[in-house]
């Protein structure tokens, strides 16, 4: 999605059975979602890198690779929300899927309306705004452009501008999260603080996925980040000096 929220959420559907894929895509379209159907795991991974989907629906039984490997590679390379839709009803698969980063797990046969309801529930978590500003925020009055490192972040336009002049659009959720971080640089913020909730489900990965996307857009090495650092067991820290224009 663009920073202006002009397009409905994009959902990639990984399903090797054309008839099932048509049912899924038709149900999603009927409720205002954009969807694209892919039949192989490799095609899905390539398309995810190209489009940065809002959510991916993954079948586990694929012709070229196991669906669990698709989920693992998605979270490593193109972080996004994931819903597993499969004929496998084994508890081990359910647990493994969630541990690999899936947000939900539905067993076939399925009711299309339930599928859409699950999709909506997942996306609500990912698209809700970040926490409101807290006491101690450092934004000067009437200023909405934060400068840090090689970047200028225009909160009003949901955009990042690099020192070389290139511009990167952010979704509303990504922009809201970055705004929260730049308001409180060099302070550890818990996932609860970033979400604005007192009790966050331990399986809720929405903040972690947004952090991963922000790092990618900022060119921040996920294995050794300089700007958005993970403080294990505590949360995240925005490690930069921020000035405002």
C-alpha cells in the first residue's frame, strides 16, 4: 500500500489447486481486497519481494517446496502477515507454523466468510496506528520533518527522503511507528508501548514485522542494525540523534 492509503490491501494467494484459488480470490475481491494467485513457492517469494504484500495466504502442500519453508523465507526476506490455509490438520504443523511466524492457521475445507473474517482480524492488528505520543516526546511545536543520519522523515507525507534525493513511501502503520520512534530516540520502547496496549499477545508479530520493513526501507542491516536496535526481552531502541525542521 502507498503512504496515502489509496489502494486496498494486497493479498498474495499461494495455492496449487486452481479451483480453490478461485474461491479464495473471489471471496477476497467481494470484500474489497486485491489478490494475486501464485502456484509455486518460488514464484510467491519473488512476487513478495516485488510487491511487499500486506498478507500472504500459504498452502503447505506445494509442487516445488514445502509451505513451511515458504513461511520461513518470507519472514527472513519479505516480512508480512501470513495465514496458513491447508489440508494438514496435525497439531505439530499448527505449532510449527505459528512458531515460524504465521499469524493464523485454517484447515480445509473452509468457509470463505470465515477466511475473510480471519484476514480482516490479522490486518487490523497490522494496520492500527502506533501508540500516541507520550510525555517526554521531543518534537518542537509546528515541526513535522525529522532528520537523522542520511534521512529526512516527513511525517505529514509519510515519506523518507535519502541524502541522495531518493524518496521512499511508507504505509500509515510504518509511518506511525517511525514517528513514535523518532519522538523518543535512544530510549527503549516495549512492544506494548509501541502498540499502545497494556497486554500484547505473545504471538502478535505486527510490530516486529513493521520494524523489519522499516529497517529494510532505511537500509538498516537486520542482522546488525545501526538505527533500530533490538533490545532482547525489552523492546526496540531508535539509536540516532534527531533534529526537527
